[in-house]
């Protein structure tokens, strides 16, 4: 499974670049490169065919040949890159030198590329090595089995991930047997003692999904709660720290990293004393590990606490439930009906059922899957074709590829076969991108954008249409992996993952450091980071969230970064650095520079202007004010985040960044002249897709938005607009009234501080046909009633409208038909005064697509305590009747004291 074509695939365009006239290679050298290019293209085709076949089905000689070619391709890439680095200083596209003397200077440089032979001899040597590799392969004739042809995947699996309970048919399980095992039935002693339940079953059955569903249903009944994954090779200290962090809602009140296992267990005992807790420990593989975890949970806690574990191993499950009142829940495969329902839902989402011609092959495929949800989803994803069903012949081919059915003896092996089928059905470029996820620790939450930028820097992403952004191509790769059920997206708005605490292990049995191309260091491992001088061909260096600040005892010398001349990706986000070395300007090939979340960083060295290949620059949450002349030289930049603009000249330079797609900017101490310069520059940026504007001058921020409304026509590519500065909605009204077609692709609209929202604004925004996410907070509301009508917001998925205490928001029947998450406000006094004494907001039988939490900001100022309680009960009652049973959060402001009387008046104030 590890035979991939990434090395050759990214090498071929580099060799092609050498053939362009500006490098003036000798004709014999050029001819050799042309021959080498043809040979590699032929080999790449052969490697793709080999990559489509499971490794255990290949002849050993084929494996050796593929490995030899891949390793040799790295050698070729090094030769080419070193050549390009040396000639890059000449700047062949600079019209001032008109290529004079280029031939002479290039000739001198060539001799330094590969030992003493130069690129000509290096290419000749490589050709000889390729001939030897080919000769070895020819001694044994290569026979490659015919692989299954790739099957096109439709563009969306949203419903599958949104309805986790339906994926595994667990409504009955959750509400019946498992809930019964966790129930509080019996006498007081039975109800109050700590009870443990272990869910056991082989991989892919949905143990974690079931545990998560139960957790979400009952967690509100406990004082504190935690859901912690463990995995095969856990760090005991990390597991205990994660439990404490979850139990304390992410605020453990002390530095847990300095505590050993015994102290962490003691701290858990202290924290859980006199608390009713719910803890889920997911994916335990080792009995000894469980013994240590179990020490932290005293059986003397008689407050009705519950502890749930999941595991694939029966002995571990039995160990988790050693007492009589503990229970083992044996996870069973799906029933035939549930399997069929899940399978058909994925493949025939727009039809009432399975066509007759597919019934028998469907039955046979489901028999092979054996009721395993993961297998069913994987196979269904390979057959799903959106509104058009794949031909039956492709179903037959897939069926034949699956081998024998699942049995008790070979269930795990057969699961691997099913997942391997999905892997080998991937195009070669997606295999490479998928395997790259192996660099992340187990159970990590991986940031999508950061991952895609690494793919770009590694050379895994290749241009499709000329001029298409590499990031957007990479985003397409990412979405394809989701569509094929190879990765699972999660909703993590606060980035609350647990990637920062993994165990550091010495770098042993590693290849020569001079050959390393990519390094990602997680915080615990920074202490074993080798010297940067050891790396000769490094492309990716990610030190994000490692402490490199002045107070760090590690004293990592960032000046060594300047010697990494092949570097494409440099991640220094959250590293506490206060400055960058001037040598960073030496990184001629750098494409991604991530400096976000470094609040002590206030300037960039002027040498940054040399980074002409830079595509992505992030200085968000820093205090960076660019030096004049720097930005205008970053002509390849596509994403610019967090830049502070305080000078007219800086605002003017922004207008020269013609490729800019995403701009996140803070205008500091704004004047009218500065605003005009910025808006004029913005008018030159025709490719803007995402615009985030913040102005730290509240007095003049309205002038900026007025200028945008009058002078700027949003480009048709605009999909996201965010304003985090006090403003009005006049600009938005101006854009829509002038030419609404320019907002035809706008899918996300955020105004964090709007003076007020009128009904006209609601209806205008509701008419934006592509809008999927809306967030507006009104600060000085005058219109007392806003109605969300049924004919607006037809594509809205995430709806947020907070108008404070001065208004009530009501929903017409049929409103927000696709909204999965809704947040809104209610002014209790206004509703009561305007005759809505029953606090009917139109929630009953409405908002039928809700999947995620509903948040209600309930402003009680000026109302009686009894009225506030009535409003809270009415809203909660309406939401609890919703068929999807969403989580409900009602935040009442001001808070009502426990001893308050119904006739007491709530203080008239807002949050």
C-alpha cells in the first residue's frame, strides 16, 4: 500500500521547467534531459498501474523496481533543485539583464551542482542508474493484475456525518439496552454507586459513535464530564491530563504538564470528590493501561457517577467491568434491515428505494460487509453517483473484488481488505495525500487548511486548469477524500483539539538527516529537535506551538532557517517568537510562512520582500506593521492574514497583489485618506474570495463601510465577508441594490457589531441564494419585531442573529428549512409588551433540519422574574418537542438569583 508515485509525479514538471529557453542549457544536456523526462513519464505510468494493485498481489521484483525508481527520483529532484537554487539568483525573468551573460554564469554554476561533475554528468549518471534498474526488472517479466477501474465519487457525504445515529442504526440500542445498563433503577444504593459499562466489538462497528451519542444525550445530568480517546500507544500522563482538562471544561486551574502519573491520579481523586461525573475512555487496547486509569476513579463515590469504556479486546472489556454491578455491552453488527437502510441511503438519496436490477447484487455486497457500518459506508461511497446510479457492471466488478465474507475468525483481516479496496480505488495523487496524515499523532484533530498547505509545499498538488490556485486544487483533493469516506470532517470552531501533549521519542533508526524533506515537530518533541544545519534538502518545517521564545530554555537558533534554501513551508505559529532573522530572505522557494498567534512579533525583516514565490503569509494575532516596500514585492501572494495597515503607502501596496484571494486586515488609527487608499486598492483585487476587515477606530469605522458601499463592487468570486468593527448595513444594501449578481457566490456573511437590523435588511439578506452561514449582532436595535420568512434563507445552514433585549425574533412556518445550527435572541419585556404573552416564536414544528445545538440569548432586563421563567420554559418546551432532539442552551441575562421571587424585577442590563 505504500507504493505511490508522488516523487516522480512532482519531478516531471521540474524537469520540464529545465527545458525552457531561459536556462540556456547546452543542447546535449537538453537532449539528455528530454530523454530522461520521457523515461520518467513512462515509468510514472507503470508506477500508477502498480499502485492500483494491493502490495500482497505484486511480484517481489515489481516491488523492488518501484522502490528503486522512487528512491532514484529523489536523487534526481535534489540535482534539479540545487541547480534551480543556484541559477535563481540571476532572475531570468528580470528584463534589466536581458539574459546577457546568463550562459557564462550558468556554465560556472553547473559545475557545483552534483559533486564535481555538474548537472550534465549528473543527468548522465542518473540515466545509467535507470538503465540498471530497468535491466534488473527485465530479468523477471512484470505481470500486473488488472485493477478495478476508478469509480467517480459524488460531491457530498454531509448527511452521513450529520446524522451519526442513523449511520449505525443505534436509536434502538441507545434507548434500550445500553441506556438500561446505565440506568438509575433499583434501590438508592444501586442508583448512587459508581457504575462502569464497557462497549466491546471489532473495528468499524461504531463503538465510538454509539458512546458519543449516549454521552451527548445524558451528559447534562452530571456535574462534570469527559470524553477522552486513548488509542494503541498512549502516553499515560497525557491520558490523565486530558481527562482532567475535559472534566474542568478546558480550564484545569494549574499546570498539569509538571505532574507525574501519581500526582495526576491524586489530583483526579481530589477533583472528583463530591462530584457526580460522566467519563468515557475510548479505544483502550491494553489491560495494564486500564488498571492505571481505574486507580483515578474511586468506587467510594456514591453520587451516581458513570464510567464508559470502548475497546476491541474482550479481555480488556472484562477487566474494565470486574464488579458485579458493572456491565459489558457486546456491540453487534447491524441487522439486515439497518444495513440495507444505511446502504441505500448513501447510494439512492433521491429515490424511494433500490431499483429491481440492483437488489440481488446489493444483497450480495451487504452479505460481504457483514453488518459493519464502516465497511458499508466505504463500499457505498465507491458506488454512489449522486443522482445517476453507477452501471450494474461496476457493482459486479466491486462485488468480485471483495473476496469472502466476514467470519468470526477473519473479521479484522476482512475489514482491512474492504478498506484496502477503498484505498486502491483512489487516484495516485489522493493516495499520497492520504498517507501524509500518518505524520500526525493518533487521535489528532488536524486543521484542514494547514494540511492542504503542506500538501502544496510537498509538491503533492498539481495544477489542473492553468491559473487555478494550488490551494483550491488541494481543497478539491481534501473534499474527494471526505467523499470517499477516507477521512471524517468534524466541527471544531474553537480548535479545542489535544495535539499539544504527545510523548517525545528519540530520533533513532532514521535515514541520513541530509535526506530528510519534511519535519513536523509537536511541542513535547522540540527538545530532541536536531540542529537545522543537518538538513540539506528540507522542504517542510513545522514548529507550530513549540516554545521558541526568549524565555525558552531550548534556545533554538532560528538563524539556521536561512540555510534551508529548499524550504517551501515554514510553520512558526504560536511559537512565542518576537522577531524573525533577516536571513529568512534567503528562502527563495518559500511558499507558506505561518507566523500567526505570536503577540510579541511586531515587525517583519525587510528581506521578506525577496520571497517572491510566497503564496501564504499569516501574521494574525501579532502586531506586525509591514515595512513600506515589502508587500508590493510579494507578487505571488494569494492569502494575507492579520496585517496591520496604518500608512497610506501600505494601503496602496495592497492594490498591487493581483493574485490575492483571501485578505484579513486591520486598519489602525484610520483616517479618511487611509480608508480611501484602501478601498481604491481593494478595487484592483479582482480575485478576492474572502475579505475580513477590522478597524480599531470606532469613531471613523462607519466612514470605511460607507466608502465600501459606494465605491467597491464585490468581485463575483466573493464567498466570505467579515466585519468585526462597528458598522451599519448600508454597504451591504448598496451592493445588493446596485448589482446583486456580484454576490451570487457569497456563502458566509458575518457582522460582529451592527448598529441595528431592520426587517428590510432581513429580507434583503434572506434573498442571497448561496448564503449558508450568517452571523449578525445588533447593538442599538429599534425595530421590536423581526420575522424570518419562509421564502428567505433557503440554503442557510448556520444562522446567528442576536438583537439584544430590544427585539423578539419569530420564525414563519417553513423558515430556515436547511438550518442545522440556529442561534437567536429574545427580549422578554418586548415580547410581553407587544402581546406575545405565550412567547410563541414559531419554533414548534419548524426548523426541521436542526442537527447541532440551538442557542437562545434570553434578555430579561425590565421583565418580572416570573415572566422570564415563563419565557424560558416556553422556548425550551417548543425545542424539546423537535424530532431531532437538538441540544438546547438558553442563556438568561441578567442571571436570576435562586431566591428571587416571581414578582421581582430583573435588572435592566445586557451582556
